[in-house]
C-alpha cells in the first residue's frame, strides 16, 4: 500500500506544481508584454515578426517619458499619489467608523441609515455622475485635487463589510472596556479599530488601487493639465492625432509600479492584522 501511495503523492505534487506554474505564467504574461514593449522602439513594436525580447533595449523611452514637454508625467504621478494616499485611508476609516456605528450603537433610525447605504449600491454611477459634477463644480472643485478626492470618500460596500465584521466581534471584549470606563468612541478607537487591522489593510489596498486607476472622474474634474492624474497623462500618448506606443508602454510600466509595491507591502500588513486582531477562527 505504501509503495503505491508514494508514486501517487509524487504525481499529485508534480501536477500541482505544473498547474501553479501555468497559472503563474498566465498572470505574469501581461507584465512581461508591458515591459517588453516598453523597451522597444516604434519600428520593433509595429514589425510583423514576433520577437520575445528586444535585441536593443531602449531605456531612453523612460527618459523621454519625463522629458516630453507636452505631457507632464512627473506632476501627474505626484497628483495620483496624493489623491490615492488621501482617499485610501480616509475612505477606509470613514467606512470603519460608520460600520461600527451601524453594528454597535443602538440609536433611533439606525435601520433607516443602513437602508440608505444599501440603496446607494443599487444606483448606477452614471445616474449620479452629472449631479455630483454639478455639486462639486458649484463648490469650486473643478481643476482641484480635493474635487477629485471628495466623491470617493464614501464607500458603501466597505461600510457593509465593516458592519458585518463588527457584528461578529465578541461583545465580551467591549464589556471589559466598559468596565474601564470607555464610551462608544473609546471602545471603537482602542478596541474595535485595532482589532480590524486585516479589514483596514485589505480594503485600504483596494481603495488605493481604485483611486489610482480612476479615469473618468479625474478626466472631467481635472480639465487643466496641472490637475491631471497619471491615467489622464497616459491617455495622451494614444489619440486620434498621435500614437506614441513606446511612450504609452513605458508610462504603463511606471504607473503600475506603485501598485505592485503597494500590494506587496499590503500583504504583510494583512497577515499582521490577522495575527494581532486577537480573534481566533
């Protein structure tokens, strides 16, 4: 029996390794194509024959990306970083506080507020786009970074996730906090919030990615080039008048790098958040 089980286990490990390798190759293929195209010139990109890697790597594509006088890629990256760095923590903290209030604080009208939060998920973004622009524009938010940030601070989906998380939070821990004289704000700040580290890290990472990749709203609000984000600046390399493929792919590599770094860092914080939450199982 043991002689038969050993080959089966070896075959299972081999198949699992091949499957993992295949899936890894599939997921890494877009990154390979992006980097390959960013290191080629226009002639190589439009050539009919396929090359796995450029014979001459054109690192000057990245230099030209930041030296192009028609596209301020450097300031645009700074705008995107500022918008994402502000939107991600603020929207996550607001969702956490709202979710805790809806889950724990017994106030009149809590069910109505929850119903309104759920209702916002049923309204398509196209229906609220113009009214949002009118409101933000009337407040002077056009061509400003706060005009890009403000509409993204409310995340009803994150509110519901935090509410469900705090509904499952052990009430005994809060009872111990009440014995120490903590009120609702103290319970949230000193007990509930630190215990939701995994939720904060994961939803904060998703909010950062969503804010960084936003295109339509920053395009409408940031009409002046000084308020462009990286995605808007990147779109200028591919228009009906001009096509700059090397600049487009070089810009794509540059703009995706912060997301890759952020995700790698967030993975560690997600694990630490689960380990330090004090919740088992």
